[in-house]
C-alpha cells in the first residue's frame, strides 16, 4: 500500500471550508509534513485536526460514498441503479473491478485522514493542557471510526468464519512522513482491526466532552461503539453503549423530531442528529444528494429508483411513506432531495432501535423495555403501538426507519441474512458472499507486495 504523506495541498483546501473565519495556514505545500513547521504549536495542531475531519467528511468517505456503497450492495431488488456512472453500477451488480476509482479514492482518503491523526497523536503533548484530552479524543474518534468503516467495507463480516484469519485492512498507528519498505504493511485480521477501533473509540468516549459543536462528542463515540459491538454480537455491550448515548444526548437537548421527514434535508444539525457531515454552498460535496436527487433539486437525473418491493414493506398508515415521491418518471426517496444539506451519519432513532434489539436479545430492560423503545419509533410515524414483539419485527422496524441511510447491508451481514440479486430472482447472496465485500484497490496491490486481494478478485 502506498500511503500519501499528509499533503497540505489537500489539507489547505479542506481546512478553509471548515474554518472559513480563521486565517489560512501560512505553510508551504509539501509532499510530507515537516513536523517542526506544521505541528510545532497548539494552534497548528488544532488546524491540522480540522484537516482530518475534512478528509472524513469528503465525498469519498462519509460525504456520501461509504453510504452509497452500502445501499448498492444491499439493493435486494428493492432499489435500482439507473445512472451512467459505472463505479456505483459495478457495486450494484456485485461485479466490481479492482480499478474502480470510487473505491480506490475511498481507501486513499481514509488513509490520508489516518495519517493526519497519527501525526497529531505523535505531538499531542504540544496541545494546551486544557484542550489536550478533547483534541486527543477527537483524533482517536476519527481513526477508530475510519478503521471500523474500512473493516466493514473491505473485510469479511465479523460473524463470518475465523476473525483471526479473515483479513481486513492494514493497521497504521504511527506517522508516515517518508514512504519506505517499513511502511508496506500487510492486511491485519478482522479481529485486530475491530479491536483497534474499539480501543480508539473507548478512549475517545472517556476523553471527549458532551458539547463540542458539530464535532465529535462523547455520546457520538458511544453510538459508534454500539455499532461495533452489534456487529460483533456483543449484545450487552451494544445495549449499554446505546443507552449511554441516549442518556447523555437527551440530557444535552437531543430528541426525536415530531415529524419524521423533518430529520432530513437540513442546513444545520437538528435535535435528532448525533453526528452529521456539514454541507453548505462553500463545501457542497454530498454524493447521496448527487445520485439520489433529480435536476429540479440540483441533482443528476435520479440515478436511484425505489421499487415497489421496498415500498410494500411499510404499513399503510406509516408516515415514512411520505418520503417516496414520483419525480423524473420514477419513485425516489426524498431523504436526500435538497442540495447543500447535511449528510446524516448517526441519528438518535438508531440508538433506540439498537437498545430495543439488544435488550430483547438479552432479556433485559436497560433504559427502557424493547416495547417502549419500538413504540417510541412507531408512534412518531403515526403507527399503532405494539403489545408484543418478535426479533423479526424489531429488525423490520430498524430496516424501515433507517432505510436509504447505509445500514441494511451491515444488518444483513451481522444477522447472517441474504441479499436478492437485482437481475435474477433465482440468485441470492449469502451474508458472507465475497461479492458483498469491496476489492482491495489495484493501485494498492501494485504498490504494496505485502497485500493479499479479497477472494473472487484475483491477485
């Protein structure tokens, strides 16, 4: 794998968008960071931290594409890709070329952010003591979140086979300033990458404050931990992390909005957003809007169509049906309708669903009973309360509440489900089918002889 050292030509362009009211760094763009210049003061380190966030929020990662990949992999003959871009079509068809530029850029963007973070952690003692815990917590949050996403996309599911032999991605935990043979690392196991993500996020949760603008907060780290534990089938830990997130978030003003669709197409975070990617006319990248919306709202030609097989799963009175509108001759979801609107990464509703499921699995009532949490989600969308629950009903509620937000494929994998082929009713993909995993980019395979390609992609 060839790692780009922190390139200030990238960082400078992204920092401006995140801190438009501050002066641009007066630094000479370089192939790699000169630590004595770029990371020699509290102020510079904090600005470089913004650059790490900028990489994370880029369209290559949480600015849309990681969500788009998840939706294309889990299309399940419920949505259809109709666009002209080959990169998402390859994912939709489960026939991905190793030189797919979208997937390559996601890998590169991720490791660029990781390298920024590693450089920050290397000089964390230079940060003012009053802010040191917060800065360290934010850096670890970014690294842990990225490694978890990479493991889900480029590695086999945690519940698939031996986690100590199944491969995920290389773990890079120290700064890369000049690429040498020592930097050509092999892929670490799924277990190792998951454990690193847990370590980073558990520490971040302890260090982060409950209020920190739209940047990482302790209850956001708790929410991400609940996702990791859920994939690992550590249900009691997932329950407790979700409960911590709910407790702290609601104590700090977060709550479900009264109207479901009010949670989407927002210029600023809503009271339901635990973490969202900030989008505005100066920093407009939002690939979910680009591909899901239509020209009348600044999108393309409506690349993603919603099919009856998906819509028919909703109950008749479900107000979540209001998201589905006919435009450009097909049915669309309006979750990603408007331009320059934030990309939802974690909503409070997800935490209630996670707590409900894990309490149900464990036979507990931490924070609330499963019925209380599920009925909270249902009554918000004008559905009658349930008097009893099954696991299947909880999972269906989760699927419909979080539909088109990049969750379903990961739920299918952890619950050992299957995905229907989009072109053949006779073909299904099991949760551990290698075609539901992205290839290691060919660029990285060519640059790093230590890498092993995923099954089914050659190399």
